[in-house]
C-alpha cells in the first residue's frame, strides 16, 4: 500500500513539474530574459567604449 502511495506521489510531482515547465515556456519568459541580458551587455559595452565622452561632460 505504501509503495502505491509513493508511486502516485512521484507521478503527481512529475506532472506538477511538467505543468510548471510548460507554463514558463509558454509565457516566453526565458526568451524575453535572454533578450534583456543581451541588451544590457550591449549597453555596458557602449558605455565602456564611450567612457571618455562621459568623463568630458562631467
């Protein structure tokens, strides 16, 4: 009986993980986060390359 309970518990946990994973992938959050990280990297590089302009204005 306990073995059946443990099996059902693991199965429900697996289904729960699949539902959560599908919801995250469906909302395209990871893709949006990747675009945001890429944009931040480009901005940091641009600021680093143009630091002398910022220093002259200050």
